């Protein structure tokens, strides 16, 4: 079975051996305050920061999911309010989740074929951007994130990079919080997420010492200083993260490959098929999630026919649930799998 589902997505084939290794080395029965565990976390953080080119003065935390990261941000950073720029269902849901907690989330929605616009200085509110909108296959470039930053040097900025982190280069210094769960570009089983925070943000958190929530960012930081976690974490997941970090190529290499592959996919659909891409403006098309638009009947039939050939395609999501299908362009997917899916689409075209 080949999977192009954009989350949970194809896991790296090496995961099979690493699962056995995790069992055999005994780490799963080690206490999470033990030095064996601390060493595992220390190495995981250090190798990933190196592979993803995360600046030294940024913290790397392990949490449980991207949805949890939304809540962490709402509870710990968004007390002065937040302003959410979104063009799809993940960005919208983030704003809604935040508003349930703070009652201070503002929406700035934009059309899928356009860029979000920075309109002057946004003040104390935290700026929330969804770098890669998994529901419709659009992305916000590092350049635009940088423009938000330069117009709002005082504001904290949070970026949901769930379906792009570990797939493309992110310009870490341009924002204060970045997060992603591992079942997308990391190519690992679900149950963990990465939260990357700037020094400037952690200074504020360390002054406030807010410990009123299960997910206190202050407590998360205090524990990570000892390479520990606030609770007994997903040790199996962390072990897999650790093994993948050792194995994976540096992000600049992965980025080059993923962008080339994305160009190949878009070119393929535009020149070899009559199929319609959901996003018409090539400047905002995602490098990691490619979305096709179609009638309800075509979408359903195509997903079913692919499944008969052993290929799993991503269903539509949110507003585009029944009239689009999604194809993950994540690093764990191999060239022969892409060829097979392209052959499938060419046959459909006849
Ligand atoms: C998948 C996804 C989420 C939710 O991730 P979970 O790990 O299920 O919490 C949030 N934001 C984006 C952009 C996503 O693609």
C-alpha cells in the first residue's frame, strides 16, 4: 500500500527496525527522570536543532500534538489577544480554539490565491500565521513572514508549520513560536509535536512564571533545561525522533528535493492531464501538499479507483471536503511511488 495521505502520512520504512530497537535497548522501561532518558532527550534536541538549522538561542520542546500547541499558545502567550491570518480550515480552527480560551482572537481571512497582507503595526496582540495550509495546499513564504516581522518588531509571532517543518527550510528568526506534529513531514507515527520558541519569548515566560495550566510553557521550559518533560511522555515516539534525526539529511538538502518534486507535480498536472489544481496562483502553491479540485463524483471515484490499485490519496478537508483531493509531497515518499501515482493519473486521463 502506498500512501499520499497528508497526515497521518507515510512513515519512513526504517521505523520498523527502530521500533524493535526501542524495545531491545530497554529505553521504554526507563523512568523519565533517569539519566538514560535525559541523554535520549538531550541528543534528540541537539541533533534535530542541527539538522533543521534552528538557531542556538531558540528552545526545542517536545509536546503531544499541533492542536495542543494551539492551546499552549492561547493559554501562555495570547493574554493580550491574538490576530489570526487564515485562508483555510486549519488556520480558522486555530483561531476558534484560541477564542474559546481567550475570547480575544481576531480574524483576518484572505482568499486562497492571494497573500496575507500586513496592515501596519498590530501592537501587543500575537500574530498567528499558518505557514502551510494543509486543507487547501497554499503556503506563506519566508519572505512574507519576514514582512510581518519587520512591520511588527514588538509583537510575538506564532507559526503553524505542521505540514512543512522538516520538509522545507523555515526562517526561524522571523517568528517566536513554530510548531508541527510529527505525522506529516517528519514521517513518523503520530503522538508527538515539536514546539520551537525564541529566546525573547522564553524571557517573558520565565518572568511571568505562569503555572496555572497542565501545559505551562514555563514548566515545559524548566523541565527541558534538565532534558526532562512535565509528564511521562511518549518515550517510544521520542526514541523514533532520535533515530530519525541521526538518519535524516540536513534540511537544506531535503528542501531542494521537495521543491523540485513539487514543481514536477504541478508541471505534470498542468501539462499531462486535464485535471484542475485548486490553487491557480503558482506563487502561493504549497510545496508539501498538492490539491486537485473536482466534482464530488470525480473526487469520490478517483479516491476509490486509486485505492483499488493500492494507492491512498488524501480526502478533501473542511470547506473542500467533497470537492478536492490532496496529495502529500512529504520527504518519506519515494520517487517510484510518485511515478506510480503519475501513471495512475495518466491512465485516468485516457
Ligand atoms: C494536521 C494539522 C494540525 C493538527 O495536527 P494534530 O497533530 O492532529 O494536532 C494543525 N495544523 C495544521 C496546519 C495541520 O496540517
